[in-house]
C-alpha cells in the first residue's frame, strides 16, 4: 500500500469515483454555510461597510489561485521524475481551475478596490504579481493546447511550470521593489496579534474550506475527464489502425 | 563551439534580417511613442528609459523564433544534438549569437534614440549600462522560449505569450536601473539585481532549454 498505486489510472478512477460524491456534498455544505453566514448573518464593517463581504470570495479564490500553481509544480515534478500520466493530467486540470480562480480574485479585488481605494486597479505589488500569475497560467494552458503529442505536451508544460515558478517568485520580489502599495498585509496569520475580527473569521474559514474542496472536486473531475478523453482517443486510433 | 558561433553569426549576417530588422523595429517603436503620447519633451524625457527598455525587449522578441526554427527545419539541429558538443553548450552559443546580432546593436543604438526622446545627458551612460547588463538575460530567456516552441508551426504568437511573463523581472530591474541613473539616484541595488538575474539565468536556464530541446527532438 502506498500513494503511488493511484498512479494507475484505473485505480485512480475507482478511488476518485468513490470519493467524489462525498466531496461534492461537503463542498456544497461548506460553501452554502460560509456564504450564507458571511452574507446574511455578519454585521457590516465599521470602516468598509458592506464591501467587506467581498472577502468571502476574494480571499479563498486568491488562496486557491496560488496553491493551484504549487500543486501543478509538484505534479510536474512527479511527472518528470516518475512518469505517472495521471500526475501530468492532474496538473492540466488544475491549471484550468487555477486560471479561473486568478481571474475571480482579480475581478473581485477590482470591485473591492473601487469603493475602498477609489480605483479599480493600482500597480500595487500584490495586484501586479497576481496579474503576472494570470499571464503564466495563460501561457501554460496555451502551450498544452498547442502541442498535439500528449507526452511531449506534458514534458514541455512541466518544464515551463518549473521555470515559470522560479520567475513568478522572482517577479513577486521584483515588484515589491517598487513600493509598499495599497493592498493590506496579511490578517489571517495564526501567530499574529492583530488579525481579522472573529465575526468575519469563522464564516471565512468555511468559505476557504469550501473553495479548497471545490478546487479538489473540479480538479478530480477534470483529471477523470482527461483520462477518459485519452482512452477514447486511444480506442479511435486502434479502430483506424 | 567557436565554429558554431561563427557559423550562426555568418548566417544571420548573410541571410539578412538579423541585425537590420530588429534595429529598424526598435527605431520604429521609439519613434511611434511620441506620436502616441504627444511631443512634449518634458514628458518624453521622463518616460524615455522605460520606452527604450520596452522597445529593446520587443525588438529582442521579434527575432526569437528564428533561433532554432531554421535549424530545426533543415535538420541541422538534429546534427547539433548528436554532435559531441553538449546540447547545453549549443543552446548557450545560440543565445550568445542572438545577443550579438540583436542585443548588442540595440545597446549601441539606444543612446542615439535617447536623443529623439530628450533623454537627459547623464542618462546615456545608464541606458547603455542597463541594456548591456540586461539584454543577455533577454537572449537567454528567449532561447528557452524558442526551444519550447520549436516543434510548433506558427508558434510565434505562443512564443511571445510564453516569454513575455518571463521577461518581467529583467524589465523591472533594467528599467529601474536606467530610471534611477537618469535621475541621479543610487543605483547599487538594481545594478546588483540585474547583474544577478543575468548571471543566474545564463548559468541555469541553458540546462532547461537543452532538456526542452531534447524533448522536442525526440
């Protein structure tokens, strides 16, 4: 028994098929609880008014956007080192979720920034690095779709993901170099004195859990679809051949 | 290695389009900006370092797809891959050749174009220094992009999409260095960062490019 047995597509499909219904239900429960609690049962912030509630979408989506890239990086390394196809396909599926999450974080951020900062967009380090992350996602997805041979595509995108990670981190610190920017610092840290108020914190935790589960569900569904897609193509090729 | 370098340079010179095209493109970009933002010299001289950097970056981008594509089509890339010279070395030579045919002319031309933009006199040195330090990184990163897209027909647009985000750190520190130099501010940090990026990229990225080329030649 080890984790690697799920590198076998059949075993992966079996397990993910069994887990998916439970995960989906949990996702819905978490998201509904978090959103309802957040949007209807919490007070308005004394300074930000009701715009503070954007936090329930903005923070979780931003969190997923970054961590999806990390997951892709790990999956890329696993693919390059151990050549498990499921890993490469999971990275592909995660990239699609990740790019949407990045876009959601950028757009909700703009909606939040307009009333609070008086501007939709500022060349603030955090905003800028998220925009760069979005461009990296676009390039990654474009490269996947541009190459026909699946193994070559998996190899090339994996290398791009690794090189891109280095440059993404570099860009993050390069834009930091400009100025401190408008975006507030971290307020969800576990070890800091001054954090977000508990009133907003607990529903936010539900929303974060819901988004993480949503990411897992979507990635699993995407990976399963990719595996089946490849099987279908193999069948077609065999019929013709 | 030197033979390969000379061959590449000769090809770029005689086949045309190497030196001249990027330079002309650089000139046009720089000339177009005043048409776009208006002819006020005060404004232009303020944004001149940025314009020169973005122009150099775009001019560099223009010639990236020919680094490997021509050799890939006529099969000489396969020969190079099976030659005793390690592929990492080939990649490095290609980057150097690209820099000599594209980056170096841009570095030399930049001060003259700076005149058009009303660049302050003390800025000429810094534009040259920042471009001379930064453009090698652009060439090396570009070779990586070229290696990624070598097997793709009409991969030019995809190449730009892949390479431009990778250019961000170089551009930020390069333009920052030029800007600070023009304003007479302290330039130590950006100069060290830019040099660091160029050295790190030159040392590490050829391995990634060679790996990618091997995948594409499989």
